[in-house]
C-alpha cells in the first residue's frame, strides 16, 4: 500500500473530481486542505508518504523538503510544468516526477473577464448596488482599442481571438516571439517598448523565468498610456510588485486586474486588499485554472499517474 498525500486542496474537492476508487486496496489517501507554510512542518507531516500530489505551485518542493522525506518515490504535479519543484533534488534520489493533462481555456476566459470588469469600472458599480447607491462611473468600450499581449502561447492566442471578436487591434511581443508566428494568429508583432506604449489593455501570458522575473517595472509602466490597464493571470513576480503599487497610487495607469501574486495565498493584511477600496484594482484568488473541467483533468491525472507507477510504467514523466 502506497501512502499518498494530496496537498493544498483548498476547497476539499479532490475526492469529488478524482476517480480514487480505481486505486482501492493500493493506496492510503490523505488530503491536506490547508496551505502549510513552514518547511519543517511540511517535512514532519509528509515524512511517511511515498507519493505527493501537488496542485500547481501552491506548495514549493525545495531540495530541503525533498531530501528530508525518506519514503518519497513519486511526485505528481497538476499540469505538465512546475518550476517550484527542485528537479535536481528529485533526480539525485531517483524520485519519479510526473504531470497530468490540463485544460487551458479557463485562464484565458478569466483574463478576459478581468479585462471587462477593470475597463468598465464594474467593481465600484457592484459596490454601489450593494450599498443602495446608483451609478457613479463612466465606462469605456473596447471596440477600436489596442490589446497588447505579452506572450503569444496557447492562452495568449485565445485572448487575441477574444480581442478581435470585440473589434480590438491586437499586438504582441515576447522574448522569442517572431513576426511569422504573429502573422499566423492575425496579430501584429511590435517591439517591447511599443507593446507598452501602444496598449490600451496590456495582458500578460508569458511564463515566469529568469528573464521575465520583475520584467515589468516602473520604467516600463512609465511608457504606458495613463488610460491603459494591466491584466495579469500568469505569475505575480513578472511585475515588480512595489512598482505596480506605486503606479496605481500615482494613477500612472487607470486600472489593474490581478489573479496572481508574489505570495500566495495573498496575506490578509496585504496592501492590495486595502487599495481595492480606493483605486480601480480588481483581485481574484488565483482562479485562472480553477474550473470543474480543469480539476477533472488534474485529479484524475493523479490517479492515472499513480496507477502507471504501481504498474512499473510511469507516464507523463518530467524528469
């Protein structure tokens, strides 16, 4: 019998979406619903487990943690990419690292929802209705405006299609993006500076890496129109957080929509929560991939990966 831990199941849905009965008599399953912040607590609580199932990057699996889990044999991440896992540490101990299938549509859809809410000043109007008031803001139309996409991968391509459907001009740039790829998706390639200068809506869809870490700083934001908005459903640290806060306070741009943050879960006393009351800032708690369709892929993916491991033929190996 394998001891299996599912981490960070905030909503207690892993048993609902995963066909765990396929593993009856093969595993002992333990689900952890709360985020465990301290490494030493993680090590203590997970020391008896052979299998860890990770939900995206909610819990970082450092070399310290890996090297102090004596029974660990298999790590499974939802999706096929997880930079928060120390791959070298897994390889040194010959621990198998597997992924699951994914559904990418939900993140692009959330990105577009945030775009509309921020662009039309919907959040303060929600509050007006809740508090017995009437309209106090004047919205803007997206038609004819410019949508700038940082990263034209699968999600960026979906957002580009949304933008065209709303009558927007769509431009894009990222470090490896070419004019040919842009042309294939009916998008105009521009330089990095022009992406910031020309965008009315600046939407981020690139991966977090050494070169994108804090790539968007105060100097980049200064290039933008004061009427522009920034939407980030990718990873928080792509934007330098203190610079984003400064830009919002000084009204260097007109609004921000964030689904991702430097520290997650977002601390209860974080300044972002306070700024929502005064500025056009809309926050969601990393909901991009949180949909029933995606969860079915993730949790059933755990089951399939464990079955394959038990049968001696691991699938979706990432190491």
